[in-house]
C-alpha cells in the first residue's frame, strides 16, 4: 500500500489530499480565518445554565454559544475549577500538578448547577466544530494529543488504544507509561505507540507537557473568551495521526510549508524527512496528481464504480442514505446471488471511501443488493469492517439486515465536505454533470458494450466537440481504448446530439 499527501497552498487557504494507491481517500481544507478547530482549548465564560437539559451554554467567542453537557464536564472538573482560580491570580506557577491537591470527583448523575455558575471562567476544549446553525460542542475533560500518547490533566488513569489487540503489548505499554507518567496526569497510549521504546514515548510526553505549561502561562490576566491553546495545523495533525511506513511522498507547492513539514518530521519521524518534495512543475499540483478529476467524479449525487455498478447518495436532515445499484452490466457470475455479492463487495469499498472523503457523520443507511445466503451477508459485513478500519473517525457498523440494509453511525466533528460537481448545461437551462463525469460513464458503458463478443465492430456517436476531444493527438483516448480492448472504435460526430448525449452502435445498429 502506497500513501501520498498532496498539499496545495494559496493566499487564503490550504487543501490537503490524502491518496492511497493513487486513489483520493481524504480531502481537507484549512482556511486562515478558522478559529474553532477540534482540539482547540479556550478560557471561556459560562452563560446560561439550564438544569432542564443538565447543560450550559458557554461563550467561546463564536456568534452562537457553545454547548457543554454535564456528562462532558469530566469527573475532575472540580479540580480544574480550583486550578483555574489559583493560576488566574498569577501566584500559583506549579503547572506540573506535582503538588496540586485534587478536589473530589463529581458524580455521574449529578446536576450541572451544583458545579457551574453563570459568569464563571472555565477551560473548555472544542470536540465538534460549529455546524450549520449550531455553535461548537465542548467538553472540559481536557486532553493534549501527541504522536504516541494523549496527556490528560487531573487524571491518574493509564489506558491503551482498543485497536492494539495483543494483550502482552498492551501490558508492556501500560508498564512503560506508568514509569514515565508525571503525577497529576493521566495517559492514553495511541495505536501508533505499538512497538515503541520508552525513550520515544517519554520524548512525546515531554512535548505535550511543555504545551500544557505554555497554555497555563497564558491564563493569568487573560480576558474571556480567549483561545489559549491551538490544535496543530492540518498538515501537522494529519502527519501526527496517520504517518506510517506506507507514506511514500509528501508534496507541496509552498516553500515555507515544505520547510515546516520537514522540521515537524524531524521531530516525529526523522527517517521520512527525505520524502518531502516541493512541486515546481508548471502543471497545477492537483492536476498533476489527478486529484481534480477524482474530486469531480467522487462528490456528485451519483458515484460510478468498476464494472458498471454505481452508488446514489442522498442527504436528509436526519440521516444519509446510500443506494447500491448494479447497473446494466453483463452478468459473468454464476448466479444472481454471486452477482449481488460481487457488486456489494465493490460497493462496500467505495462506501468506506466516500464516508471518509466527504466526512459524512451521524446516521448512514446503506441499501445493498439483497442476498439470501447468511454467509454472503457475513462476508459483506466483514469486508465493510476491514475497509472502515482505515477510518480514524469513531464509528460503529451493524450487520446487514435480511433486507440488505446496513446501518452505520459515524462521529460528526466537522461540517460535511460538499463540493458542487454540476455545471451549467450549454444546451438549455439547468445543470448537468461535469464533462469529466461523462467520460467516466462513457468508459464504463464501453466496457459493457465490448464484453459482448458479438460486437466485433463498434461505432460511437457523439457531439462533434466530444468527438474531437476523444480523437485528439497520437496518444488519444480512442487509441488507449484500442490498446485496452484490442478493437478500433469508429467515432462519428453527430451535429444533432447535445453535448452530453452519446450512443454506442454495432454495424447491425
């Protein structure tokens, strides 16, 4: 498996494209004016405390107040409150918590009005960015994420990622974490900590501890609300969370960003520093790596897949619905059940990619093609779980029902990525899919048409502009089709056709 990170920078924002074996699996955007990112910590002011909801609205500087539920306070919120009061005076400078006396933990079924008061200052962390008309979702159980571990102030707990399944490795990591853990802090070992030595873990812990101390120094004499600790920029956070041996290249078109990435990799993964490259070609960076085309073909309502199958993705207020269609493909499988399984497995791979690519959250219902055999439904379920294992966002998948429905919940922490892929129809009012999407559909239909051995000669009737595009140059698209299918396609321009209309015909019509 080959992983590439392509970063496009311009004056106002930065786009990050994560490719796995050349296929776009994640697309992120960071704008210079984004002040509320997941992981940011604010010194905020408590607004209304609502006992009926057992929650409070918190002013973090966003037009809509953030939402803080009692269950998101964290058991150690009393200790956090006492710490903030002491540090705010400027007299208490023991930020390591070595000599800090902890307060009693709050009860799970307590009431928020006994813990928080209107006008009180509190440290809160963004766990969900503002989405639609809602303000950010907050918690006050602070955590500072590093490369290998997460530092949790006012806790004594040591835990290991559930994705590490080896009990011996879990026990080893716990033992190492306890040996380096500072008093007053808890530690969560991340999946990438697997196999790491104590020196690497300790270096990462010390970096997180320094970030905590820097944050605490900003608390005295600070007006509320104020951001006092920023999450890493998107480039660094992506590298921190997903960097592994499979990364083969990191390419950016910005010299400053290239230097920053090199410096960051020197800290977290020195042996990978050499894979960072500066894009100097005249061809735009996203065009060079085929990302623009993948964006056009991946974000529409209809998503084409191999062998003629396609997905239809619908968004509603309550949930997302994905319909799996086999298309008019020729059936090479032995039976209808085999065909359904084949299409469903292809679709499951694409569904996993689409969820990550669009960052779809909440409830997702996938309507797969019905399969009567329980063993085939189980194959589909296991395959979908394997494909979703690459997704860093917290999610849960239920087995397929007898109707072929699969229910997925996926944590929503950022607004869903939505990119318009339709363009103005040049022939009449309204919109149509972009021409690049037409080409993908055309190639899929050609493959189906060619699979019929009776079609020894093939004609393609298209609008003259499309015909010119397909036949342009020595290494034209038509010539590539000839190399692939070993048949020459006769392209016939038709003035009567609209731009996006086409027909394949055999000599017998």
